[in-house]
C-alpha cells in the first residue's frame, strides 16, 4: 500500500458522557489501521477526560492534534482536529469529503440534539450531515438507566439509519482487565465500519 496516503477518513467525536476511554482507544485503533482520523472533542468531554484518565489533551485543535498524534503514534497529518464552531471543516457540509462518523461516547444531550437536528455545534452538524447524506453514523451511548426520552431518541435515530451501539461490553471473551472491556466495544465499532482488527476474535473463530 502507498504509505504516502491514508485510508479513508473516519470522524470520531467524543462528548461528555462517562467512558472517554472508549473514544480514545477507538482513535488509536483507527490510526493502527492506517485510516485518517478527524477528531472533535466537546468541552464537557475534556472535563470527563481530565476526570477519568491521565491523558493531558489541550483544547486548541492544533495542539490537540499534536498531542493525539504523539499519544497514538500517528503519522504526520493522519489526525486532524476541529473546534466546536469550525464551520469550514469538511465534516460541516455534505459537499465535503465523505466520512463515516462515530460519536463515542455519546452523551444523552448529544443524542437528543442529533435526533432533533439541532446542529448547534460542529459535532451535531457533522452528525446531521452524516444522516442526510446516508453515511455511516454510529452513536455509542453510555448511560443507565435509560428514560423514555432516551429510548425514543435512539429509536428515531435507528429509523433514520444510524447505528446505536451502547457501551455495554460482553464477557464471553473472558476479560481480565478494564482494557479488555474497552477493546470489546471498540472491536464492535470497527466491525460496523468494516475495518479489520485483532482486538477481539469474531464469534466462531
């Protein structure tokens, strides 16, 4: 494969639900699969990352891209980051470069905004674009219990063509660490994106 180019971009948005580790591990896995990765991290997600992890990730997009590049061992230019109101980003328009999108984790606030087409920030707008252009959109909610509002929004998004993939790891692979549980969910996301990986054997293998 031509190492001067990357595989098609995948957009990863990390929002303010607990479980930032899922999103960060997903970025690592996409980098390892040689995909370009377009990243958006909400203000609330930065607070969650500070609380739940030891990662030191700056808010400014240029510095964030550099930090993620170092963290993930990415090649120059493989990771691009966008601010919450960067309306010139390729994900902001259907005429931009096509990209599958994963919101991981997806807060219930973001879930609601996407389900109702709010588009108040770039994450919400990018999801709106993915829906209207019939591109792959995967939302990874991490909330329990779920209210009727949450469930209705999930049903609405499923009917629109989105994939709802809750952060609910299984145990049939006999996990021995938290990393194993995280990789279970990331593997399921990669399966949905049809991206080869070695995080978890497929059933029957």
